[in-house]
C-alpha cells in the first residue's frame, strides 16, 4: 500500500477503519427500513447501486455531541499540518514502524478501502435523498448536512488519492518549468477538491447560524480551506467560530490558526494580534505552541527583546512540563537557539545584541536552568561567525555559572581551540591550557567534587594530556607549515618550541604510552630546529631502545643525517665534488698519494653509516651512504680501503646508481699509475658484471667503454702532437668504433676527419664529415661538418646533395652564424630554381627575405625574386601577396623605392588579366602616385618605365571606348551631336597620352605618340565612313555624292595631321634606336595604310567613281550647315619634343 503525502500509514489504516464504523452505522440503521410516520408526505423509493432504500424518519439523522467530536477527530487525524508538529526524527521512526504495519495489513486495507468507498457512495446517496426531502428543517437538516459533508470529504480524499501520484508528477514538471523560466506563473500544489464539503459547511453556517454544533462546523470548514491552501478562507472560518461561539473549546486554537494563516501569507501584524489573543488562554493544550508562534513573529518582525522574553517564558513553561510529566516541550530546543541567535546578531542589526547584553539580561531575570544551554548555543553561533572573543566569553559564562559541572573540561577545551584555531593567540592558548591542567587535573577541586563520575574524570585526564600533547603537536605542525612555505627562520623557532613542549610533557608524564613516539618527535624537533647535537642523542636513544623498534631504522638513518649536517655546519663538505676528485687524481698522478687524517665528525659519520648499512633493512639511502663512506676514504687517500668499500657497495647494491659510480671509482684508483692496460682490464671486468638497473647498467657499460675509448683518444692526441695525421685519424676512429654513443665520440670523429684533411685525403675527410652529420646531428661540430659537406658538393657539381645539405643546414641548425645560414638558404633556393622547381624556390627565397632581413642587404630584392617566380608560375595570389609584403616591409627604405612602382604595376597587371578592372585601376594609380610623390626615383629607369606603363595602361581603356565611338544618326542634328562627341573624345585622348609623354620614357613616349596619331586617324576614318543622313538620301543620288565629297574633304586635314604625327613618331623612334619596339612595327603598318599612304603621296580620292554633276536651282543644305561660314580646319598640334633617350639606370 502506498502512503499518501501528508498521511501516515497508521492514519491510512485506522482512520479508514473508524470511518467504516460510522458509515456502517448509518447504512445498517434499522430506521432506514421503516416506513415514514403517518401524517408526513407519502414515502417513495429510490434505487441506487442496485439497492432499494426507503427514507427514514428525520430523528434518525440526529447528531449527538460525541458524534461531532468523533467527526472532528477524524478530520484532524487526516490533516497533519494542524495536529502533528513533531520532530523529523520521531516522524521518520514512526513512519518506519508504521510501514512495517502496512506490509502486514496491505491486503486487508486494500479490501477495506474498496468497501469503504462503496459504503461512502451508498451513504452519500441516502443522505442526499434525505436532504432532498428535508432540506431546511432546523432540527434535522444541519445534522444530515454535517454527516454528508464528512462523507463528501472522504469521497474527495479517496478520489484524489487515486490520481495523486499523476498530479504530483505533473505539478513537479510544471514547477521545474517555472524554475527554468519557461512559464511565468508558479503552479499550485495539487489537492483534493473539497468544494462539496465546503459548500455544505457554508450552507449550515449561513442557513442555520444557531446550530448547536456551529463551532465544529466552522472548525471543519477551516480545515477544508486549509487543505486547499485558502488562507483567507481559513481565517474567515475561525473568525466566525470565535464570533459565533466565544466560549467554544476551539477558540484558543482558532486564534492560533488565524495567526498561522496570516503568518503563512507574510502578513505579520494581524498574525501577531492573533497570537497575542491566543496567548491569553494559558490552560490551552496548545499554549507552548502559541508562545512559540508569538515569539517567532516577534523575531521575524525584528522585535528581538519581545521575542527573547516570550521564548524565555516558553522555556520556563517547558521546565514546568518536565517537572510535571518528565517531558520538555517540543519547542524548547528551538527556543534556546532563537534566544542565542538574537544575541549573536551584529549590534548594527540590533542594539541589544552581544554577549554582554545577554549577561545583563540573565543577571536581571535570575537563575534559569536553561541559561547554560543558551550561552553554550551562543558560543557555538559565535564560533560559526568567527567571533572568537565573544565565543570564549559565552563558554566562560557557562563554566562560571556551574564551575563543577562534569562537562566543563570539554568547554574549557573549546576555549583552547578558539585561541588555537580561531584567534591564533599562542600566549592566550598557553594560559588556557594551563588553566585546563590546573582546574581539571587529578588534584583539582573539580576532580574531588566529581569523584563519583569516573567517566568525567577520565575525559578530563584525556583532555589535559591531550592538551599538552596538542600544544606540542601544534608547535610541531606550525613548524612544518613554515618549513613547507620556505620560511626557515620561523620554522626553526617553532621546532624549538615544539622540542620544549615535548620535553615538558615527557618530564610530567615519563611513562605515558606515547613516550617512545614523543621521544622520536622530540629528536625530530631538535633536528629541524638545527640543534643536531641534541637531536643525535635522542635519535641514538630511540635507535637503541628496547621498548619498541618502530623507529629503529628511521632513527639509525637520522643519526647519519645528524652527523652529515654537523659536518656541513662545521664548514666541511661531506664529500668532495667530481671536479675536486679529478683534481686530486691529477695530484696523485704527480705522486701525492700519502694518507691524510680523517676529521672527527667524518669519522663519526663513518661509524654511524657502517652501523646503518650493516643493521637495517631499510633501503633508504643505504647505497648513497655507503658511497659517501667510500668517498671520504677516497678523499683522504685511503685508496685500498676505499676500493674495498666501493667493491662492497657493488656487491651489496649492484642495482643502485651508486654501484655504477663505484665502478668508475674502482677504475679511478688505477688511473693513478696511468696503467692503461689495467684500466682496460678492469673496464672490461666491471662491464661484464650485472651492475645498476637495466638503464643504469647500460649507461655504466657505455661509460666504461667510453673510458676505454678515452684512453685510446689520449694516445691519438699524442700521435697528433707528433703530426702523424693518418695514424692519429685511425686511432680516433678506433676510439669512436669502441663506443660510438660516447659523449666524446662526435669530437673524436670530427678530429679524425680533420686529420684526414690534413693528410690530404679529402674524400675520406668528406665521408667522415657526412657521417658526423648523419650519426651526431646534435653534436657541437655537426653544423660545421654539414656546411663543409654542402660546399664540397656544390663545388663538385653534386647539386642534389648540395641542395639537401643546404636545406638541412639552415633548418636543423638555426643558431649557426647568420651569414652562413643566409648563404645556405640562398644557395638552396638557387639550386631549386636551377632545377626548375620554381614554387619551392619562391618559398625559400621568401624564407631568405624573412630570416636574413637584418643580416643581408639584398633581402628585399630576393623577395622580389620570389614574386617573379610566382609570376612565372602564374600563381597570382602568391605573387600579389609577396609584392604587397615587399611594399609593406621594405618600401619605405630609399634604396627600395625604385622597386615599389613596378611591384604595384605587377599587381595591377595581375588584376587586369583576371578581369578585375577596378582593382587594376587602383594599383595602377598607386604606382603613379608613389612615383610622383617620391622625386628621388624620378630619374630611375625602372620606376620611370613602370609609372609610364601605368599611365599608358589606364589610357588604353578609354582609348578603346574612343575607338568604338562612331559618327551616326538618322537626322542632321543627331549627326552633328555625334560628330562633336567624337571630336571631343579625340582631343581628350590626345591630352591623356600627352601625360604619358611627360614621363619621358622612350618606349612609352613612342607608344603615346603612336596613340595620339592613331586618335586623329580614327577621327578621320569616322568622318570618311560617316552614314548618309535621311535628308540627303531624300535629295537623290547627286545630293549623296556631293555629301560624300564634303565628308572626304573634311577628313582630309585630319589624315594630314595623322600622317605627320606618324612620321614624327617614327623618326623619334629611329633616333631613340627603338628598332625592335612593337610600336615601331605599328607605325610602319599605319604609315602604309591606304588612307595615310595616299595622303603622303597624293590627295585622297573618293572611294566610288564620280558621276557627272548637275546643278539645281535650289541648293539643299549640307549636313551641319547652319547658315554660317564654315570653320577653318584645325591647325595641327605643335610638334612634340624629340623623345628622350633612356634615363640612366
């Protein structure tokens, strides 16, 4: 059986059993089967749920007071909010117990529920029939309505129970949507529909205000409103109850519930008035709850003093309840918390807050049994707020009010913790720890008075001992914290304090169960405070102790560390460095091998280390300590003894890294005699042993091989000094082959190559230089070797090898000499270009420009070279990018400005080819503007020609429009307008190409001259080929011929001008020696054109044979004849200056 929300399992079982009893009584009443009394209306029957019932006498529905009380009880049992305000712990336990009962009665209850519901429906039908017969009889109708209302209530609850889970899921879904902002209005929790019982109770109260149980009606009406969360309805019902029955037993609770309804709607003033009214009923069973609600309202409306007074009264009442029944009020704990919370607030929030005001208050009201609880809670609140001093005062008040209380040691410990963790007041915590030991120690008055409480005495003793221990632990922990943060001075001071605390504790409790551990901690504290002399004595005591061996190995190890540190503090080094060891070796090689006395501290270190290595199984630093022992002996020339230690280390700790070092030292002891045979022998012998880890062993063997190789190298150096180059090279190679992975192998390989070069064996030298690069690419001489390989390949025309070598040189060795690196990049790019790999060459040239801009002056021109290669590849995007980069990066420098103009032109040409005239025009104009704004490049041929080309190219687009413009029109006016437009365009073209000639570039001077002549020729052609207007055609053939002759006459001067201009341009081209220019060919072609040729040789003739003319009496007007004298032909333009010669550069 599922438990309904707000209804415990027991209420679900036994509440329904009680309801069954009521319904059964109604259904089984014998009165329902009797006939109606004589004189009343005739009886009638009604069929419902398969049963036929006969209406009973009205007296049979009468209610006794007991019936009303049971009905009220059934209501209040079902509404948990009004009658059940117990703690969650008790509620949870009860629900658990009742769930077990539910399991036992699950089947029974299920059957009872079904029967109950059927009986409810049957009873409802019968009472409804009764009320339809007697709806307004004051004597019986209210009782029937009262019974029916309860049945409606049960029916509504039953129906809601069946859909409750579904409605709750929908409610929770809607609530989640509201929380996420998906809907605007917060959904209301689901509840049963109590409209019918509410309607009936309202009907009773309205139509039967003098009903004898009217107070119960209002009471139950209020509960129905409560279940629907209709707080105004709750208030109204209880207010009506009070008004109608001021002496009712429900009045105190009514005031309470009215206030509660206001309170839930946050309307505190009327809530307060209601609670105050309820508080007048001191004998009410709800009086403690009334006081709690009243005090809570005072609290929430910031009337804290009033709240405290009422909470205090509630606590006094709780004490009375305890004395009477042995049980406190359920609200006592919260009352204590509220009082404490009021005083725990900040004084800026309430002027009466603060522990001192609490003290004044309790001094005023006198002793209370619950005062200690308030101050204990107040102290806890202050701890939560980190108001440490106030917390300490609160706890102290508790102790002072009852100094012999068994819990006082715990409170004193809380005070200590405040000064330890809160205020971090070491002096004060020390005082409080002393008070703990003094006031609660085994000889204290508190201990005498609590002698009958062994648990309290035991806790106190533990706290005293723990306090002293924790004082030491605290100092120790502080020291460790400072040590971890690198504050060594502060750490040393706290270690010293910790040592004093440990010493004090051990003096007072020498037989404490932790004495052994604390002695070790004492030794540690002395150690980390830097007092190694004291530390070593305690470590020795722990090491040699018979009590425990817990710290035996740690203390034995620490003794070694103490002497290690004492040696350091004395100014000595425990062992010498490798450089010093090798320096001693050199001195030994000179014969200085006499033994030296070992200092006392080092001798103690030797003794301690021998004990540690021999008697412990702890692997911590044993190999290192054994190594140090050998090193001390080695340093003082106890070579045989040292060799013995080293061999012992190798045997005891063969896998250690120090075993590898020891093997090297064994070799060192033989180096003294410079006996290379012995060195070689022992190198091979030690290499054969399984020394070190797999990685370390390999390294050790490699080192031994390296030693052997170094010996060979030393011999090679001797040969080198004797200038026996071939032999020296061969000896170096033997050393390399002996151990090619040796750190010295690259240098020896390089030396071998150099010696072969000295021996005039270049091929062999180059072979070794290449091997140097291949085998040791990260070695010091690898870059130099690779450079030599590249240069040799280049000089030998082995271009593929040279290209690869140059690429590796600048890619793998970025830190080589900048000049050499740039040379490698350039040569690599050049080789790629030779190989026609233009894309790769362009990229490498770009790299040169980036990497060598600071080192090489030709970086800008090399970047242009990259652009030219992209141009050759027709890679327009990269070409434009490179030229733009050149302009942005290098265009400001005076030496590079001459190249900016052609760069702009190349970008423009690219856009022109890609059919993007807008961008092309922009960059042509940029070229012209840059040239004109930088006078310094005006005489430069490259810049001059590029600027002239830009101007010429811009003109060409307009020239093509001019070429396409003809003379047309059907009428005389149209022809005239067309003629004027063509002539204007001709003049404009002549002026535009005159601008090109201003640049005085020979090629484009010639091109512009050609276009100027061509512009005149095109105008003449347009006149010559002009169409015949309609007016002329209408005059007949003679008019047409006459008109054509007129056009020919008008074109003739322009042909003359064009011919003269062509001749002048042609002569200028010859003088400038531009014989191969395409414009010279164009000039020759134009001069041989029939119209021009005819002008030069003979007058222009008509294109058709002339017919005999005839005269008319009336002369028709010619085209463009406006009655004025014709204009004379335009004089030819002055001859331009002779084209200049090519500017320098």
